[in-house]
C-alpha cells in the first residue's frame, strides 16, 4: 500500500508539472523567430496610405529589406534617414525597404497609426510604413528591438532570410560608421555571393507589447 501511495503521488506531481513545462516550451519557441535560411511567410498589413500591403505585391523584387521600426524610439529616429537612403539605393535594384511598426499603440501612443502617417509625411517616406496590428508579425520574425532589420532574398518564389540584425555599427553618428551591415549583405546578394556576416545584434528600444 505504501508503494502504491508513492506511485500515485509521483503521477500527480508529474501531471501538475507537465502543463507548466509545455507552456514554457511554447513561450521559448515563440520567442525564437526566424533563423538564417528560413522561409519568411508573407503578411498583409495596412500602410500609412490606408492600403493593404503584402510582399507578394512586389512582383519584380529580388528581395526585401524589412525594417521593424517606430516613431518614438531615439534609435529608430536616428536611423530614419539611413533607412530612407537604403530604399533610395536599393529599391531600383530589386531590394525595396518595407518598414513595419511592431509596437502596441496603447502602450506607446506616439506609435499610433495616425502618428505613423504624420511621421511618414514629415520625413517623405518613399516606402511602405505598415502597422503590425495585433502584433502578429514581429514575433514570427523574432524582432526584438526598433530598429531590427531582416534582409530577405527571393528564391524559387520564397522569401529566404539571409541577414538579420543591425543596420550598421554606429547609431549615434552616421559619419563614424565602420561597418554597414545591411548594405554589405544586399551588395553581396546582388553579386550572387553568400552573405559574409549574416547576423548581428540589433541595437534599439525593446518592442512595446502587453504580452511581455
């Protein structure tokens, strides 16, 4: 009887622990996001012009420079002109910028859709600036900061992640940049070469979400 009681107690303890363990595994998996070489799924998000935008809309694109960014973050603001320059340089070569605001506007009102429209107008954005409504896209990518960049290359009709991380190595002063990570990655892809440095650490503000 004593042995039976021990077995029953062990089973009850195991049943108690299994849901918690499963939940932890799920949370860890959700936070991982894409790895280099993964296929990035398409999305359909509202642009500041109130039109819905998907990657599949860009029929002639060779790939994309997907930038998770926002209005309020000092790091994101410091990089805005450089993001504009990336689009000016590479959109015509087949790698347009697609900017996405991943923040919850309830937690950061400056990052509201109306605020996005105003910022896009002020800065003269020539690329889509999309709202991740419901915050469903940034976790898929594994974006953690603003800005956080993912360079995708079209391969056999799929968008393959070939670079992820920072834009360059000096957010504070563009004149002091030593390594232009995104430019190097896109240049190498355009030349048909593998990306030499495919991952760097994104530096910026943490994404504002009630899920954290």
